[in-house]
C-alpha cells in the first residue's frame, strides 16, 4: 500500500511538471518560431512543412532563464525546424522535442 501511494505521488508530481510551461501556438500562416516562445511549450497544429528558428539565437527568455522551447507536433504532418549553423530537426506527428540556445547555436536535448 505504501509503495502504491509513493508511486501515485511521483506520478502527480511528474504530471504537474509537464504543465509548468505555458502553452503557445503559432499565429496563422506563420513560419518563424519567435523569440517570445522561449520557456514555453509550442504546440503545432496544421503548421507549415518547414519552420525557422530566430535568425540570431537568443541567449535568455523573457524570464531571464536560458532560452529553450519545447515543440509538440499535433499534426497532421511532419514539420522540419531549421536554424543557424545547419541546425535541422524533423518532428513527426505526436512527437515533442526540446530546443535550447546558448546565444550562438541551437542544440537538441533529449
């Protein structure tokens, strides 16, 4: 019984941590991920086949934290995100990726 309660508590903490980031959506017909999406979960719905990251990789978000964005593709097709220094990642439907910037380059975190 004690193990079940601990497991339930851990599950609830994990679920809350996934909801800590505000959710954002691209404006209609947008093809650029703006710096304002830093620190957020960007949900893609009917997004274009290719999206661009900011031309100059941001160093921090609006909260002063290192700039990052989580991107979740809700479909209906795969999306490729590209950025400076040959950064490119393809996101399948249902997949979530984590992109970080140090102010110079973009990196993908797993």
